C-alpha cells in the first residue's frame, strides 16, 4: 500500500478525526473528519486534483457540515453546556453573612464569613459586633458592604 497516496492520507485523517470525537466530545471534530472523507472520495472519483483543490473542498465541506449539522451532532454527542449566574454583584445582594471581626465604628473594616470564605467588610458607620448576622448590600472592590440584619 502506498502511504503517500493523497486518497489514503485524507481517508486516514478523516477516520482519526472521527475517532478523536470520543476523546474530544462536542460534535465538531466528527464533522471535520466527515469533510476529510468527502475529500478522499472526491480524489478517488477524480473530481479533485492537487492539494489546493483538496484543501479548498475540505474548507468548504467543513463549513457546510458545521453550519448544517452542528446542532444535530451536539444533541447526539452531548457536551458540557450550562449557563451559570454571571452577575456576581446581583448574586450576593441581600445574602446573609456572619461577622467574624467587629466592623466599625465609622470606616473601620472588619471581617465577615460568607459562603465559607472570610471577606473584608465595611459597615454603615455604626459598630457591628462579632457574631452578629449582617445583610450584604453590595461589594466595593474586594470588601463587602453590610448592614445589621433585622430579620426573623
């Protein structure tokens, strides 16, 4: 078998890319492999001659396959697709934290524990004792701005 045969090379590239989909899921690599097999077939039939035409056909076929079948392959193959909350400021608003180190009076920073992590905290100007529950108003740089929690 002649390993320098372009038909063989394109076919091997196509099979390798399609098998790579097992390792790299997402539905893209399998379509690129399919485009390589189309090029190998076109070379075998004689529709394409030379590397420039082969690469042009591969690029065009890849784009057409990706635009046409991306959603189908992604549903079949799966992949990691989830949407997280991207607005951290909004996510911490009105949450409850526990004062670890007294905050205030005035602009004296203290420490609060929020979601298992200690944060620097600024108060509303009054003194907030350690052990008190506070409500987070916003975040200013790396410090949380809090006020005493008046909940049930």
